[in-house]
C-alpha cells in the first residue's frame, strides 16, 4: 500500500508538471497582448519627437527676419541700416524668402532622397538600434542649428548643411516605427489603430510650436536646443525599452520552456511533441531582407506610392502656405492666421481615424482613399471661392486631404509590407514603408515649391494646381479600386 501511494503521488506530480508546461506555452502565446499598448505608446512618443524637432524652423523664421521698426533699439547700439539692424545675417537680405526656401528644400529634398535608402538599412539592422541612433543624431543636428545663435554663425551654408543632415537622420523614423507597429498589430483593426496612432504628427507639430514659441523672442537658439535634447532623450528611451516584434517575446518564452522540459520523464514524449509542434511558428524570422526592386514588384506598391506623392503634395502645400493664404485673403494677423490654420490639422486627425475605420469595415483601402480624394477636389474649390477661410471648410478640407495621406503611410504600408505574395517574409515592411513615404516626400518637396512659383499669379491658380494633383492621385488608384470592387461583387455575380 505505501508503494502504491507513492506511485500515485509520482503520477500526480508528473501531471502537475505537464499542466505547468502547458500553461507556460499558453503564456508564450498570450503574453505579447500585454505589450501592444506599451509599444503603441512608445512609437507614438518617438514619432511625436521627430515632428517636434522639425517644427522650430517655421517658428523661428519670423525672428530671423522681422520688422525692425517695431523693435526697441538699444541706446548703445551703433547701426548703419535702420531697416535690418535686428535681423539675423544672412537673412537680413531682400531675398530672405528665397533663403528660407533654401533651408526648407534642403531638409525636404534630403528627406525624400534618404527615405529610399532608409528602409533598406532598417531591414538589415535591428530596429531598436536603428531608431535609437537616428533619434540621437537628429537631436545632435537640431541642437547644432540652435548653437549657431550662441556661436554667432552667419553662414547660409552652415544652416543649409545642418538641414540636409537633419533631413537624412529624420528618415530613420518613419519606416522603423511603421515596421514596429505592423509587427505587433494584425490586419483586423489595423486601419483604425493606425489612424488614431498617426495623430502623432499633429501632436508633434503643436508641441514643437509651443516649445519653440517660449524661447523664440529671447534666444531663438533654445528653440532648437530644447527639442533636440527631447528627441535625443527619446532615443535613449528607445534603446532600453523598445521591443520591435512580438516574436522576440515569444522566442524568450520558448527558451524558458525548453529549459523546463527535461524535468519530464521519457514516458511523456507525446505531450512534448504536441507542445513542440507550435514552436516553429513563433521563433524569430530569419528570412532574407527584400531588395528594392523586389519591394516594387509587390502588387499595389507603385500605385500607392505615386498616389501618395500627389496627396502629400497637396497636404504639404497647405502646411507651408495656409497661414500666409489666410493672412492675405482674410486679412488676419500672423498669429491669428497661424492659430486658425491648426483647424486643418484637427480635420486631418479626424480624417485619418475615419479613413481607418471605413477601410477596416469595407476591406477596401484603395476605394476609401479614392472616395476621399474625389470629394477633396470640389471641397478645395468651395474653400477658395469663399475668400474668407471658413473654419468649417478648413476642417472638411483637412479631413479629406490628410485622410488618404494618413491611411497610405500607415495601414496601407503595413498591409503591403506583409503581403501574401511575400510568402511569410515579414522583413519587407521597412523597405515598403520607405518606398511609399519616400515617393510621397518628393511631392512634399514639390508642392511648396510650385506654390511659391504660382502664387504671384493668383491664389486661385494654386488651388487649381492642388485640385489637379488630387485628380491625378485618384486616377493612379483606378486599377486597385476596380480590383476591390470586383472582389466585392464577384461572388454575387457568379451566384
């Protein structure tokens, strides 16, 4: 009898071990759910910091060249030019707008070119290291621009070089954060989640404006140094806390399980086999990174990339020129025009969320973008015909213009980066995101440039250019829209 009792106790102990091992495997599957919210918050914070560090240049421009007749002149100051004594050389010239344009395009062109290479590097390097180094270097170059104030640097080429380098460093952000979010979230509600998440752009712009505005009148150099320190600090945060994929967590859990399995007796191999059959599905992805040309061959990448180029052309034209348009047409002061222009960004947040919700519900990313772009064209015409910059129309235009832009750069990029044609190769996400956003950045550089060339002929001509860009963006999506509609109606027609 004592032997039988000991044998029963041994069997009971073995059963407890089996249950323990099974519970650990269940934990390996469910544990990543706890990390998703944290990863979403981290990547939101990271890209907010990127946009926060880009914004100061637009705030500081008014300090680099201003109306000196309204500034109190120091008594002991010996000046020779009463009109430009308070300006920062070399922006005291009559062509200061052109010089500011050089700074803007130095950043935008470098950003557009660098984006095509950023995704390639992002796939071949750990995203945590890539993002961390990118944010640290972005902080360095942002601070160097502000240090020009304290070092009394008056060379245009210095500031243009800093803008070029900062533009290149900023390209590390978008492909990496989209890849991280795409790795953690499936396609079910990806559009809605990324629509909400994409508000980091507007949040970063707002925070960047507020921080730069605190220092711009007293010491404009701090308007760059403080944001530079912030983005560098988030780079350190990224290094210690970012988990770039749920497979990392699962792989760690599987290693813990494998260390525990030898405790089981040999007679329980059937349970070991039943558990171990799920392990290959959760180990790290060792597939080769996709090539640039390989990413272009993914169905839909070319169409969405070109569509984004024209959509971003419209969006960035509003970003750089809307305050001036409101000031000229509605005769608002500069601060009032700037405050009112934020309604366009508010509409953009709502449009991005709505685009994500609709595309999740219908399953038609291209169709959602197509409808919003079609509706944007007449809304732009109505907006310019009012000649008063109506707040309601600003919200509508912001939603319709930025909605497709937000959807393509987030959910669409994530979908294409994990397309079924890749046959399980999940390492294409960074390259695909870089191609799409890099092509869009070409439009971002062209839009403000074309607006500057066309605006002297009348603001109506600028809006005709924007409407034409919206129409071209729609045409580029026609094939994909037809394919989606055919997929919806095909089963019914065959029935």
